[in-house]
């Protein structure tokens, strides 16, 4: 007797709690999550355990950002009565599943993971890779399967992580001769990654090229005014380039008046349109977008009881689901089970 | 206000639940544990989670042997009201601590561990080392520190595992500027490893050279009669060699009449003492040793309620201790803590 909810897919998404979220997160994921929460059953994981795999030297930062990211979620319009927000460290079954899955993945396989290879290089770990970091794709497999998620929104560069998850799923289903876990598919956003204000491919707080979701009107103005446009567009009358022009990339991402933007692009290309006109438009668009997010965030930040309630409720729901999955997996494998309820 | 118990050391010991225990276990550890339980606070870990690191293809074997090993413990005289017997998989805090510790150990360090190197070779893993197997020393660090054990009885070949644990302990204490965890020391048994009945260095059920603790009188007799002695001792009147003579090694380990054994050795060396006399003596010694163990084991095996009670009680105690340690470590590090009790 399938109820209405059974027909919806289960989505698992979330963020490492290592810093405040910015416009790049908004375009790449947050905006979609707000839409998806009405169509599917969505779980948002505040991945503080995973965040420690490359931040073990600074747990304080990870701790602080659990609440920070929660505020951003609520600020952009994630509804905690529809989406479930779970703190990863409050779900011990995920650690237990990770320990189990580690036995079904070889070290060589983990070292071959292209995402991990890139990230090891980016972090400059060299030979000193923390074991936890090498193993984090297995932790993600536990997260995804723990919630029995079938849709996982990720950036293109993270698709190999879903493949690693599905390899574990297939291995377990084969060994137990049961469909104990579902396979998941990556949901890669249509809009690519938002560049930094300096034109670099990746927006990142540590690179100082990000506009945070908490940015004030003044900060937005300052950031947009410094934005990379067309370095050859010296006089207003010169023809300008639209491709690689960050202001246009942002207008494409945030300005809903597609027609006006098309006209502005044509005008810019033939010359006679100054950067300042475009920047003023973008400033206004971003200020209009971020003002209510910032306000909601500030109001909620003062209601600590409500925030704790959101996290506690989410953790209780998450515990129940992930515990149940762990039990199912262990039962299917036939491991020893001790009943401690009585 | 330290109570009497605070002055005792905490011992963690245990076994992977992969097969029935044999005389080698008895000499190397079980016998000592029975003695140590009266002097210290002793925890015995039924390491079913760790057992899966090289038995993921056969969880059923691991499951079955949880009860098997428990019966052996009780059979040899482990008193569950004094020692605490814990099933590892029933203690989720150990998985959580393992996940945390993995971030404080590099992959290169794990690969350098001499115990792991030997074991990888022995198991023929080659390049296909399960990640869980490479990481199991970190799991052991979680076991040892989870119980705040300061004494860990291990074979000489396992001393590097204690060193790995202490490296993690020092790293955590340094980072938190607190003595949050104690270091542990290896307790290496005075008597070395008991050889197999065939004279091979290691007794092992899979090699067919073991005398199980559950062996019947007839099985003991058969095993001892096949025992490797001195291949050059052809006639009774010939002088015989005592060194490397498995019968004498066993008599040294199990016959408490040191004086009689010294005399027998002298007699054997000068000639005139047949193997059969020695073997009959050993058969009698082993039958006397194993009969009450076997009987107790058989009686207890029929009392499933009692066994479950032992395991449930042990798991509840173990949970409380390991949860508390996890909380202390996380608090010292300053990670995010969500109170789910209310």
C-alpha cells in the first residue's frame, strides 16, 4: 500500500561545515534544494564528521560552521518541516556503516578515485594523506546509502564519488543476494560553477573572491565594482566581450529578465555600453536577492532555541532512518546482533 | 576521592571472533586473563567488527564465533561478574572514535606498520588490501582508548599496534593541551607462542595442527600421539633431544610438576626414555586440564538466556564507558555536540 510519499525520490545533499556559504553555493546547490524540497524527500547533511577529514587540526572551525551553515540553509528558504537537516556527527550508524564498507573497498581503489586524486593535490597533502581523507568517499557511501538516497546532487567533479557508492551497493547486494540498498544517481546542475569575482574558475572564501550570502549591501557593491569584465574594453564606445566577462556571467545566473540581458549583451558587443551601467544593475539584483536571506538569517540567529530544536528534530529523524538501514544491512549480511532494547 | 577500584589498572584484551580457541590461546592469553581479572579491571572485547576487516566475505563465520568465543571465555574461568565481556559491534562509540582517529594518522604511517605488513603478506592480499584491513590498527586504538586501558596483553608481534595507539594518544593530548587519553603499554606474556602439534611455530585451526579447547579426550589422545618429537630418537635407548621437541614444550607449558619434568628431560637426554611414556603423561595432563573447561562450556551452551544476559550486561557497561570517552575526546577537541537526551 504505497503512500504518496513513497512515490517521491529520496535526495541526500549537504555541505562540509568548514565555512560560510556564498553565491557559488547558492547557484550550484542551495537554490535547487529549495525547489527540490517540494518535489522529493530531501535530507540535508551538515557534514561535520567529513569536514574533519581535512580539518582535524581545527575542529573549532568545523564546530562553529555547523550553526553557520544551518542559518544559511534556513535563510535561503530551506523549510525544516519539509527538508530534514541532520548533523552528521549525531548519527553514529553512519560511522558504523563506514567501518563496514571499508572492508568492501580496496586501498588501491580509493587511491584511483579521480576526485580524491585532485583534492589530495589541491590540499598539498603529498605523501602525508590522512587516512580519514583517503577513506572519505566510503563515508559518503555510508551517508548516501544510510538514507537510501537515490538522487545525489553534486558538482560534475564529484560524480566519481557516486560511482564508488554504487560499487559498494552492488557488492553488498550481490553478497547478500538481496536488494538491501538502492543505487544512487548523480544530479548535476544545469548551470555550471559560478566563477569568483576575480574571474577565477572557483569562488572560494579563502581566495577572497567570494560574495558571501551574509554580505551587506555595501559589501556587495564593493565586490561587484571590483569585478573582472573585459580588460580590453577601455572606452565606453569600444566593443566589449561578453564571454568570460564575470558581470555577464553573474547577470546570466541571477537576473531573471532574460530579454533585457540579451539586449545588454548585444549593446555591449557593438560598443557604447559602459561597465558601470552593468555593474549597477548587478548590484541591484544581488542586493535584492540577498537582503531577505540576510534578514532571515539575522533574525533566526537570535532564536537559539528554535535552531537547536531544528537540529535535534532532524537528528532524531536521521538517527531512526540510518539506524534502520544499518540494521537491515547487518541482518542481510548475517552479522552478530545484540538486542539492547529490553 | 579515589575509590579502591581507581588504583587498579585497566586492561583491554580480547579476540577476533573468527574461530574456536585452542591451547595456543590458552597459554598465550586466556590463562593470564583468568589470573589478571582478580588484580585489575579487565575488559574482554569480542572483536567481531575487526574480524570483518579480513572476513567481509564470510560474516556468518564471524557471527557464529561470537558465542563460541564467549563460551570459551566462560569455560576457562573468566568470571563475567568481575571481567566485562563486550561485543565490539554493540559499541558504536568505537566506530565513531575510529573515524575521528583516522584523521590523525597518515596512509603512509599505516603502510609502514610492521604488523600490518606481515599480515598483508600472510593473507596474500597483494595490492587488493581492503581499506578496513589497512585501518584496523586505528580501530584498535579506538578500542584501547575507548576503555582508557593502560595495559594491553599482546603477542610480541603486535607491540607495534600499541605504539600506533600511543602516537594517536600523544597527538590528541598535544592538540587539546589536555591529558584526555592515557597511553597504554603492551603486556607481553613470559611464555612464548605455543607451537602446533606438528612442530610449526604457530598453532592454527586452519593448519590442522591445533588442539581446540573443546577437544574430547579421544581427540587430545590422537593429537598428542601424532606430536612431533625428535626425529633422530629412533630407539628408546638412544639419547633424545629436548629442544624443539613439542611434547616437552607442551609439558613445560602445562605440567605443573616442574621437578618431575626436569628429571624426565635428563632421562630423555641420556637415553632410555621412550616417547610413549612422555606422550601418555601429556595426554593425561591435557585431559585433566580440558575436561572441566569442556564440561562447563557444554553446560553453558545450553543456557542461552544466561549467555545473552552476559553479553547484554557487558555491552551496556561497555557502551557507557566508550560513550563517555568519546564525549570527553570530542569535548576536548571542541567538535559540535548535539544533546539528544531531552
